[in-house]
């Protein structure tokens, strides 16, 4: 018995020192309190933190902050010939949440068995083994929870003990604030006795707060504070704080401090990220007993190119629906570089001819006036007026005028003046598939302004070509909207790889005519996997500014194209708005920002006529699924995006048009 007691005391002391400021107290399995990974050891606090599998040292709910599958290995050669090895793995999205596995091995060397004469008679084997599995999931409304189940065994001087325990954790994100609260109950369980009497496990209750601050582009600061209350053993309660600065997710500097701990109050650390690898380091001085150095090597697996149909089905729709509206960027928000995009302008030309009564007028002029009656362009020359004139949408200074404005053509001959309002169309949009997919090829022409006319015709042509693809025409007034079904005059689907233009000709009651021509705006799309009976369309490249969830006006065409698919199939079509971010900033901040971007687009879609908010789901993927690799500004701009997946009923093949008898 004496041999066991002497060895047990020595082994307990070794675990105390290697664990970093932990007293053995009157509990067993003290290694359960060891903060093995370098990041957690350097920060000293983390109950409210999120990031990766290293959060297992504090709160199982914290693994939700990691969005890439990862492995992490830590080696620690500590005091009193004690060595720790730990392997952690994390898979962020499976069966509704994140999963992590952990394997821990601690060994103490050079413990010798000594007989009653003080002679060394053999080596004593001492080690601890632990295997654990963790599951965490988002409960909604800012609340997340995690559970860790642990099994362990210990061998000490020939005596063994086994046990099991669970860790329970909660985190809550305060609405509208970069603040997170956390609470965890660690080591709830029991162990068997080494010899005659079992000690309780080191049961601990932790509460913490975390604050995330983004002072500028590429910079992020995490501040953490914890309160730790022992529920078993003789330890005192402790307070700890940690500070982490990160630059572009590539370099991190960390510091931690424990108050009321018996040993090793200070801790320092750093981390670097290169490609898919990460290396973290922690330093802990132990008041004359020596210094503790530990390293953690991590590998982050590449992300999938996009979510599977199962992922899309699991993407939860926003419960608050269209009532949730994101505010515009606040004054405190970083103002980084913006993408340079020209405003929407009058794209095309206008052709018109004068009324019959003015055919012989020698004193004449045409004026183009805007909705305020201001003259923006004048045509005049000596002699008779021409049969027709063309206007390219520019003012007298040669600048393109806004397409959203309304215009009228005024013909003045002598003292006679006649005005004709021009039809005003919403910009027509057409999906363009690089592989020629024949999914939703139609185009809707909606009128904001319909002047009185006697007849009209709409002609569709390939852009840059003279060949007419389709013509629609009728006598009488213009309808509220026209729809081109995407078919050619021969009843075949027009090539969806090409771009098209249109000409809308109207004849007024006095004999004057006008032709409004322009391009049908092409919205790049890809077909994606869908469930049976459905066709999937991906509308991509809805870009955002750095650190912003405000939808730029230049991106609305793509959103309107997605909304058009929803309105064409009420009650049948559904959409998923997927938000993404670049690699700058913390994982948690980027997840939040990507979801806000997805919500902004989802709310924009829901605001369009006949588009149901119930048919739109939202998902945020942070920086885990980049569109462009690299750290150039162009690559980052392409990754600050939203993609909209729209699922519509499977289209039927176009039927050949019956020959005209």
C-alpha cells in the first residue's frame, strides 16, 4: 500500500504541473481539466468562444464556429517527465449539427518501484487514456447547445480505474450585439476506485462572456472572460480572461490570465495559418518550476463546391418571415473599397417619325423631355423633317440618361406642338446557361407606362444579328405585360447560351410611330442537382461590399431573375438564399455576416410581387465555400456573395409547331 501511495502522489503532482495551474484537491481524474490544445491553453478562457475543436476544453457548444472539417494534433512534453498527446477531429455539418471526436493519452515516465530496503526493483507504468465524442447544434433564436460523452481509463502504479462523464454546454448570441454568453457543466460522471475508495470527478461549472470586435478590414479582436466554480474537491473558484488578435485569419496573437489559480497565472500564444494547415503555440511559466511549451498542428480539409440537395432541404426558413428587415450599413461600419458598377441606364435606341400633318413643315424640331418636362435632347435642322430620327438615349452632353425615368417626344412645327409619351418597360431579364440548358427560357416584359396606341409589335432578335427569332403583335392598346415563352418562330427553345435584343414598335392615333429598342439583360445561371420532378437553377454572383450586408442596386437584376422564377410557379417553386464571405475576419463573424447577406436577398425576393416568403429558405456558410481561391482583392470580392438556388417544376420539352396549311 505504501508503494502505491508514494507513486500516486508523484503522478498527481505531475498531472498538476502539466495541466497548467490545477490543484489535485480531493478529486480523481484531474487530467480531465487539462487544457491540452495550444489555443485554449494560451487564452485561459473560452466558455463563450467559438472557433474550432480546441473549444472542447471549455464548452462543447463552441465547435459550431468551425465550418471546415479539420484534424488537430497536440504534443506536450511537460514537467516531471510527463507527456500529453491529443488528437481531435471535427466535422461541421452532419445530422443537423457539428460533430467532434477526441482521443487523449497522457504518460508519466521514470517512476520506479522501490522496496522496503530502498532498492529499485522495476518500472511502474502510469498513463491516462480518454476517448470522447461531441455533438453541437443550433437551437435557433441565437441559442446553441453541445454535449460531450467521455470514457476514460487510468493506470497508476499497477492499479487501474475506469470512468465516464459528460460535458454540457450552452451559448447565446445577444441580438444585434457582437456579444456571446456561455455556460458549461464539465465532468458530470463517476470513476471506479484504484484500490478501495473512488474519488469524485472534478465537476466544474463555468460561465463566460465573449466579445468580437472588427476594427477594420482584415483585423479581428476576441475578448473572453470566464468564471469557474468547482463543485467537488477543495479548489477555490477562479476568474480568467483571454485576448486574441487576428489578422486576415492568417496570424493570431493570444494572451490569457488566471486569477486565484495556484500556479501559472499568465499564458501567451500565437498561431499561423498557411494553406490548409494551422500551427498554434502556447507558453506558460510556472513560478520557478519551469516553463511549459505546447504546439498544435491542424489541417483544414477543403470545402465542398456547394451544398447537396439534402443540405438544401435542411436549410431552415426564417421564422420571422418578411417582417425581418436588415438595416442599411451603420455609420460605425467599415467603409472599404466598393466594386465599380455603372448605374442602370437607358440601354438601346429610340426611333420615331413625325405625325402626318408635319410632313411638309420647314420650321421644326424634336425635343426629348423627361418626367419633369426638362428638355434633355433636341433635334433640328433646316429643310423638311426627315421620315424618321434615332435617339441613343444620351443627353446634349453625350451622357446616358437613367432608364428608370419616363420620356416623351415633342414635335414642334411652327406654332403647332404635339407630344407623345414613350412606353416605359422594366428591364427585361433572361437566364443564360453556358451549357444551353432549356430551363425557364421565357422573358417577361412589364410596362411601367403604357401610352394610348392603336397597334404594337414586339420583335426578338439575337444580339448583334439581324435574324428575327420571334415576333408578337396585335391591334389595340398595350397589355400590362407581355411574355415571350423563349420559343422561336419554329416552336423550338431559343438557344439559352446566346444574348438577345428587342424592338417594341407602337403606332399612335395621329399616325406617328415610335420604336423603343434595347437589350434583354442576360443573367448568368447554372443548372444544379434537384429532386425528382424538379429542375434546379443557380443564380450566382450577387456581390456585396466588405463587411456589409447591404444589397447594391447593381445586383438587383440577378435577384429579380430569381423572384421571376418564384412568381411564375406560385405554390410550386422554392428558393434557398445562400450567403458567403471572404476569408478576412473570424469564423463566427463571417457566419453571422453571410447569414445577414442571405437574409437581405431573401427579403428582397419576398418584396417582389407574387413572391411568397414561405417559399424562401436562408443559409449562411461564412468563408467555408469560396468561389475564388487566393487573397487578391478580386478573389475576395467574388467571395463576398449570395447565391440563390431556385427549384421549379421540371419543364416539359417544347413541342414542334404545327405546319401552317
